[in-house]
C-alpha cells in the first residue's frame, strides 16, 4: 500500500497562542484578549488565534489518513519551538515533505515515524508541530492499511497491552476556574482543575494566599456537589513558575508553602505542576530535584509535576533519571513525532515516575483522538482532556474516543 498524494488544509485550534513572557510580566486581561506588548519573537499580539494544519495522506486504495499539526498555547516559551503559523508552514510542507511521502510504501509506524522525526531541511529538524501532525497521519495510514485501530498498531509494535478501562482524564478550567470546576465535578472528572495560575498578583497572591484560598474552596465544592461520596478526584494545579516568583529558589520555603496547600486540599490528593521556572533546563532539573527530595523527606503529601524545560523525549528521560519531580507532563506537541510520546510514557513508567500524557488546550479534535489511542496502548497515569478550556468539549472528545475503543475491543473479543 502506497501514499499517492499529500494535501494540506489550514485550520483553527481549540484555543489561542499566548505570549507567556508578556503575561508573566503583567499584560492585563481584557475580556478574552490581553492588553500589552508581546515580548516573545513571532507574536503580533499577547494573544492571537491558534492555528493548525491538517495533513491528509491519500492512499492507493482510496482511503485517506490524516493528522493535525498543532503547537502549544505558550509557543516560544520554556525552550520550545517558535510560533506555528499555517500560512508559513503549508508551503514548507508542500515543498520539502510532500515529495518525500508521495510514492512511499506504508510499512510500520516505528520505521516511518523514525524517518520523519530524523528528517532535516537545510540542516535543521522539522518544527515539532509538523512532526507531530504528520506522524499522526502516518499512524493512521498504517492502521488503515492493516484494517485495525491506531492503538492496536502501537500495542503490536511496542509490545504493550491495550487498557481494558478508561484512563483517568484531567480537565482544565482556563480562567473560569470556579464555574468550570462545577462542570468537572458534575461530569465526574478524575483529575481537576488545572486552574491556569499564571499571574502572581491576580491568581497566586503575593504570599500565595489566593491559590491557598482557591484550593480550600475547591475541596469544599467537591464535597458539596459530588453525587457519589466515593468520588475523590485528584487536585492538579499548574502554577507556571509563580511559586518560585514569590518564594525564590528556596526549597524549604516552597516546601512550607506546599504544606499549607496540602492542608487546604484535604481530604483530596494534590499535585502542583511547574512550581518554578528557572529559565534553563539544567537549573530547572536541579531545582525540581531538590524540591522533590525535600517534599519526600518531610512526608508532604503533594506531588511535584515537571513541565517547563521538560519538553522533548530526551528532557523527560533526563528529569526522570534525576527524580526531578514525582510526575512528568508529556506535553505531546513538544515531542514532535507521536512515537516519542509512546516512548516517553513507557520510559517514565519504567523509571518509577508518574506519566501525565498532556498536551495543550491549543490542539484539535483530531490530535486529541490520536492521543487517546496512544494513552490506551501505553496506560499513563492520566491524560489531558483537550482541546479548549471550556471543559465540556475537550472532555467529550477524549472520553468518547476512549469509550469507542473499549466498545470495539469488546465487540472483537466477543466475535472470536
């Protein structure tokens, strides 16, 4: 089976591109927009529309396989690739990648994905968003050529077993952290609410008091609204380095603050993602390693989640090897080819580090569906509901795809 044509279409994502540096510096939110000057190269505004590219592979039997190129909300931050604009990259794909794919025999996902991931143009690697979307299309093409599901291709090629139950879904609230938390509780999300704590003055508090107050409210709200007393979700807050902005690189002081948050979260388990941003990978690893060590030494019941500067497969392995965090966010678009997402989840599990198969609100329905197949075949500790920040849509896309996989697997088992 061969690929006979490659077609691209420009698309929108489920959220926006945001200039993280400008927001941290105090850009003022005005409705859905931000007022201020962008500070990251490539941004025309602090917030601008998220863009994607659908890459469609036409197969010689008439089937069409496809994936979506997409980049994270905070593109250009934390060591990530620059802003991904469709008008800039469709001509690039047509000129350099299409000729390499047309006429190619569809073989295995591992082989074809590795070839794409190692491809260079003018001495440079392909943008992570391009590798991300085209590898999705390749995985789909391999699955369609074999008449199986994408998760079955991964399980076969990586020697894993497909989950026979739902993977815990982590929902994110955006700035509507109160109303959207209600949605999460009502829907029974297993991990919540993300919170988008990306500003000290308005969200964390100059002494961390605003986040502490919010977590206490959230714990009380779950108890008040949960229809089932056995519903005990994990609380997971992403603080975008703001704790470090308040307490500095002072692990004991941060640990003291985490103890306050642990008490506020009771009786629920708490995870804190990205407590500090050291602006460089080595310093970030060392700071997270020391904080993780101190949290464990003191018996504080808070898990530290590595995010910033833990972007690529190599980064994730480095943080896992050094115990820099209890869990790593595997931010799927940042890893390039989705085969790296598979490898990252499996490596974290092998090293005893929690695997959070994440991503970004700035993805698409298609990239989320493909990621569900990866999660069902690799069994991470949790998977992000995506795209978007509205809860309902992202949770629906991820939940329903998992249920379809389970239903197909059950039907196949019954037919044997």
